[in-house]
C-alpha cells in the first residue's frame, strides 16, 4: 500500500513539475512575443546610445528569437546631417544571448550580420581605414551600362593630359586634407570586432587610392577578427567609374597581428574591362581582363599580375591571344612581356598607363609578321621584323603609332626582292614613311618620303641604284588625286 502511495505521489509530483515547465515555457514565449513586437522600438533606442557608428540607425520591423537570431526589414542609417548613408531592405544578425541578458553590450556582441540588397558608399583612406559616406547620384545608373560608358568616354575627352594631371594631384592633396579634418561616420579605433559578414546583391560605391568605382550585384563574405585575421571574399557584377567592366573579384586576407601596419595577401580580378573607359585614345571595344596579387603592408603593398585579351583591333593592326605581366605603382599600371599574335607572327611589348593623366606608352617588337596579312592587296609577300611605339591619351586624334621595319626575301606581285625597309609614323589619318627602300636583285629603289593623308598620296622622287649602289635614275611620279 505504501509503495502504491509513493508511486501516486511521484506521478503527482511529475505532473506538477511538467505543468510548471509548460507554464514557464508559455510565459517565456509570451515575453519573447512581446519583446519581438517591441524589438524595433528597443533596437532603435539602443542604436541611439551606440558610439561606433555616427549618426542615426533605425529599423522598421524586427523579429527576435531566443537563440539570439534577429531578422529585420527596412533599415536606414543617416549621418548627423540627415543624409542617407545606407539603405537595407532586409537582413538578419546574430548576437551573444548572454551579453543581451546581462546588458553587457560590447563590440563583440554582434557575431554575424547579413544584408540583402543594401545600397551604400565606402571610402578607404591612405591607411586603408574605412568610412561610410552618402552615395552619389551615379550609383543609381549602375544598371545602365550604356550610360556608364558614354559618361566616362565623354568625361575623359573634356580635359588635356596636363590638366588631368594637375587636377589629379590637386584632388589627392585635398583628399588628404579632408581626411585629416573630417568627422568620421565609422570610428573603430581601439575596438575589437569579431564577426562574420554576408552581403548579398548589393549596390556599392567605393573610393580608394584616388580611384572611384560604382559596383552592382555586390556579394561580400568576410570573417572578421581585428585582433587577428580578416578573410575577404568579394565579387560584383557590372561596374563603372574609373573603369567600366563586367565584374570584379577580391579574395584574400589582412593580418592584423603584424604591427604597426597590417599585412595583406589578396588577389584582385577585373573582368572584361573596356579599354576606352580608361581613356585610351583609340575607340577600343575589345575587352581586357586583369588579375593582380597584392602582398605586403596594406598601406603600400607590392603588386603583380597578368593581363589577357582574346583579341584587340586598332586601326591597321589585329592582335589575338594577348597575355602578359602587369605591375601597379602609385597612379600607374605597368605592362611587361606582353605577347600577342599579329599578322601571323609574334609581338612582344611593354609599356605603362597613367591613371591620373590617362596617357599611355607601349613599346613592342614584332617578328615573322606576314606582309600579305598586314598590307592586304599590296602584292607584297614576305616576313617582316618590326619595332613599334604607340603613345597617346584620351584624344584619338593624338594617338601616335611609329617605328621601323625590315623584311627578308619576298615578292612584290610576281617580282622577287631581297629586302624591304623603312621608318613610319601614323597620327589620325596621316601616315608617313621615310627612307622607304626595296632591294630587288640587281636594282634598289628608294624614296626619302612618302605620305598618305586623309586618303591622298604624296611622295618624293624615286631614286634607283644598281647592285653596287651606284646612282642610275630618278623618277618623278605622277600622283592622281
């Protein structure tokens, strides 16, 4: 009997305990529901107190879960003057529950942050410190590739190279002055951040190292620990600004354990950049892909990489399968050992491009080029060695192509010859040849100067020499207009 009473007593206690747990759970769920309903108010109130981000951060709706996961909609960040710095239609974040319960909110309380379709502007100063700014109107035109390209092609034609250089130097001086004076919207000095970031399908404006980029379809994944390592995985869709292209990607890390300046190890890729958006004078529509690796102090890393183009068409030349090495210096892009196929032969070139002045210089040597491909319908059939220099700026009328050439044995129509040589210069529908010389078997023909300007041919008298080099005859050609 006593055993049965003990069993009944245990059952009663179990039911009482279970009932108590259910009541407590219902109470907790009820509190959580109320907290969730008032979470937007609580969040907005707490954001008024924070000091990490200057200005005001508000959210329209927010839902909080007991595991520390919080979902929100329509977040807006305003600077102290009321200008919008960031808009986020939706997202979520994860916080340390214990920090929230104990009201011990600190920089590491936030563990994960996801933003969807956000619109924002980032500026990196000379020390690669981050600031958030008001976006420009140009960011709204990101989806309109034609507007981006037309805008930049018009802009690079506005100033002379000298004026662009002066403006570039002035902009850098003013930028340094502003960085010394401006109040920062993001102040993380001395703050330990440890969280994971996940940005999806965002629009982003970026100012860095004197360059300006407008980025669409931005995806960012970062694992941040500002006391140790920050891992970065960054990719975009169409971009405009300093360059126009179809995509950009960054993959690597920054090591904050190195003092006093953190070290970086990052690979950067620019896909299908339009050369004319860089201010190359020729209207080049063939796309270029740049791969660059940055290694060293984040304020001034070493950089090297590769350049690739499937093909490049400029007046008088068709290049294919272009590959080479590039280096980035302050304001300049250097090319080295760039190889390409042209007129059935090979071209090896080097050169540089100045981002400030948008001027460029390319030097190359071509070997075993086929004259029959380079000068179609000329009747020439031979292999040519060529030294060439291309220099210019954003104005196509000032692009200069010059050099000298020499051939091996060949034929002109059906007449065989030993060698063909000369010096040339081409500048906007104006082609010059100097000392053009063709050595036949037993006869040499040369003219000091030949010119084709806007389709009209003019040339000096043609001199003929025998195989010993003795002068024989001068012909004054009649040129039909």
